């Protein structure tokens, strides 16, 4: 009640909750300023200009000097782990093929990985900042031109080139760039020519057959002269025995010689 009466005496009512008052008192007056910018006295300006520090100019321009050495960048634990894994991949696998890692669907990539894994061919992906330093200091330096952009490695402990080429033909958007087999660098055409070679078991059978034929011919050549010499000796002994028996028979059947009277 007292608040309402006070509001009426002031000439209005108190505002309701959530509403601003219709009339507000605003204070008008000068602001208190304690600092004003003042112009420096001309004598002080002269003194400041005379006493201003001017650094000496260097004898050699800074742009002509070599840049300061940068602090060595410490390698993270992930980079060291990837380097060890790359070294193990190149050491434990005989076939290493490099393919361009193009943007294919996740389903196609999963199917391709599954088909390659059936033949014990693994898919490895490493960043170029790890692969290139390793290749520069190894005997695989000739593979450096292949690692441009995003790449993937197809590795296997045995050279399964025929199976790999057959599977890659089903994925035309995944080009084969090259690689190495038994520390021999091959291009894409080299991999295709290697895939046309017959099976290793067939080659081994053909090699064993050829060696067996040569061995038989060599054995026959070595046995020809001793066999011929043995036959000649047998014939000579047989003829000698026949001559001796004929002479003995003729001596027994002949008439006795006459005895002359003296």
C-alpha cells in the first residue's frame, strides 16, 4: 500500500513485473575528465629527437647472411614405428608391387583385399614421408619415382604375380605402377610378362626331364667304347680257342712218319 501511495505521489504507478517503466529519469551533466592530451613543448621535442637511439647498421646486409639453423625436429613414436614396419615389409617379402591408391568405394576395396588375402597377398599403405627416407638409404632407391601422390603396396612372401594381375584386372581403376621381385626392379610390363611364365612346378619338371635325358646320353656315350672293347676281346679269345682246338685235332688224325733204314 505504501509503495502504491508513493507511486501515486510521484505521478504514476509502479511497473508490473516483466515490463519497463514508461518514464525514466536521465541524469544530464558534464563528465569528469582527469587527463587531456597536451602538445609536447618544442624544446622537449628537440631534446627527444637529438637523444633518440639509432642502432648501428650491420656490416653485411641480413638478407645476404645464411638463415640461422633450425632446431632438429624430433620424430614422433608413430613415425619410428612405421619406419620399423616398412623395413620389415621390404625384408620379409619377395614380391612388392606399387599401385596408385585411387578413390574407390569401401566395398570394392574390401572385396579386393579379401581376394588378395586368399592368395596370401597383403595390402599395405604407408605415408610418403616414411617411405621416401627409407628408400633413399636402401637398395630400393630405383623405386622412388613411383611414389608420387597416394600409393599402396601389394606384398607377399612368394611371388604370386599371376594371381595378383588376374585380380587387378577386375579393378580397372587401380593401376599397377611397378615394383620388385627378388630385389629385381620391374615395370608394369615386366609384371605382365612375368605373369605369362609357366608354373614353377612345370618348369622344374621340364628341367629334370632335360637333365635326365642328357644324363642318359652321357652314360650311353661313356659305356659305348668299353662295351665295344669287351666284345672285341671276347671275339679274339673265341677265335684263338677255335684255332688251338683245330690244330690239336689235325695233329692227332695225321699218319705216322716212316722210319728210314740206315
